[in-house]
C-alpha cells in the first residue's frame, strides 16, 4: 500500500523481537522517534498519547521507507513551531 509523505504524520515502526516504536515525520526527511516501546501483542496507545512522549532520536530516512509503508502512518497532527524548534541542526559532510 502506497502512502503519501505528510509532515506531522505519526508512524509505527516495527522492530525485531516483537516490539514497536513510534515516530513523527518532520521536514527534510527526518523522523523524530518517541521514547516509547511496546510489545506487538499489546494494544498501543492512541497517537494523541504517543505524541506526549519525548522524542529521543531524530534520523533521516529515504522517502521509500514511508511511501512503501515500511513505516505505517497511523495518525496526523499538524506540526507547531514549538515542534520544529526542537529539531537539532543536521550536519552532512560533502564528499569531494
């Protein structure tokens, strides 16, 4: 199933060992990963509850990870300026 990349979307990320984590899509292909882990067989909280957890990691992912449903979109909440202000600066070295 193809998904559209929409900044502010909340995604479910399946890990090995029967665990799930959750993240949120930010500008620039970034995903903020929430400090919350749940077993796959447990009922996950609503996405409104998930976004109350702190983000402990920001990473960049390829568009295909989202569009090809590797990370499943489970909800959406508009990004506020306070959300954007928390994103740390990113450094990418240009290889010459």
